[in-house]
């Protein structure tokens, strides 16, 4: 049962890493003002590159560091928290996704940073 739970957790974090890579690639494409076939080509390459350089799962990192017991638990908690935070799009990325510029972008980023803006 523990192995099944571990596999499910690792799968969820792998999905979060893929989502984070997708959001980062989307932001880069928006920054470069790409559209159509150029954007599709860029996104494909960006996501492929991100997958190739993506860090291993938290469990793999813990095993690599040969952690056990309380040290492993503390490491896993922090690693999972960091992975979840990385999957959350930043205010800047949200502004790029909404194609905001100038004062509208500044206002949105300020409100978003304060926790007042929604996606």
C-alpha cells in the first residue's frame, strides 16, 4: 500500500513539473510575441528541453542523498512544498498570459502580489 501511495505521489509531482514547464514556456512565447506555427514549434522545443532538464522526483532526490527517518521526512515535506509552489504561475506570467502592458500590467501585478487578483 505504501508503494502504491508513493507511486501516486510521484506521478502527481511529475505532472506539476510538466505544468510548470508549460507555464514557463507559455510565458516565454508571449514575451517573444510568437503566434501560429512559430509558437507551436517554440512550445514543442521548449517543453522537450524542459522535460530533459527537469529535476528528478523528491523521492529520487532523497534516495540519492541517502536520507532516512526524520531527515527524509523533513526533506520530502520541503521538496513537495517547493514543487507545489513552482507549479503556481507567477503574477508576471499571469500578466503575460492576459497580454497586459504598461499601467494595466503594473496594477495587475501589484494586486496579484498582494493576493487580490484571481486568474
